[in-house]
C-alpha cells in the first residue's frame, strides 16, 4: 500500500474528524465511558475544531492518506511552552513542541504508518525551532508507551487529563530532537 504524509490543509477537516472519532476511543482507559469519549470528540475533535486547528499558527497537523487519498492517520503538534504546570515542571528541554495526537486507523496498524508519521512530526517540530518534543499518554496505554519508547521518548513525569468528568492519569514522555 502506498501511503502519503503531508501537512493537513483546509478541506481536510472531515477526514481528520473521522479518523479521530475512531481512534481516540481506542487510546482511552477501559473505564472511560462511551459518553465521556463522545463528549471529548465533540468538544475537541470535531470538524469545526479541526478547522480552527488548521488556521492556528501554533499548531501543525500532518495527515496520512492511502492511495485513494482517504485519511488513515494524523498527528497534531502544539508549538510553544505547555500551559499545564505539571508538564512545565517535568520537561527538561526547551524550546519544546507537544505531540498532542498520533493516531492511525486500526486497519492500518503494523504497516509502518505511525512510524512514518512520527518521523515526519519530529522533523516538523525541528523546523518549528524545537529542541525537544513531549507528549502525554494514559498510564494504562502500554501499547502506545512501547511505541513512543521505540521512538526515543522516556517518561519524565505525570499529569492529569480530563475525559468527561473524570481526571485520568497520564505519563509525560519527552525526547530530544537530536538523539546522540
């Protein structure tokens, strides 16, 4: 399968939202309710929100597409100092970029799409002037933690993440852009 990765642009909102609607629930802990997941998607991962993200100069979205041009994955980067105090205290490398989302549709797991998205995202973070990249991952999401570890991220702290009315515990993971 031929997969292309490119910067997302206006007009990609529907594809991004469709991927987010399928993939976000898969990253949630088992106790997260369907209602909480749906609320989060509606609030943060809707077509309207992606339209806003695409025009925000502090955000970068990379889109993975199959040979038909259908969205199969994406990453969302937030450039700049984190707003969360726990994250600011945990990360060691500045300037920084947050890898906020890294999702691939389940039917494309194991095809190298996520690894290619990661490589392109790290390059985009470097182009934005970052020296390091950080992310938050649910403490129960062992699969994602292994993936991030394979790509040079290590746990540096923890933070809370609100899904519905429940605060979840996330690990904060970070990596320098120049590994050596």
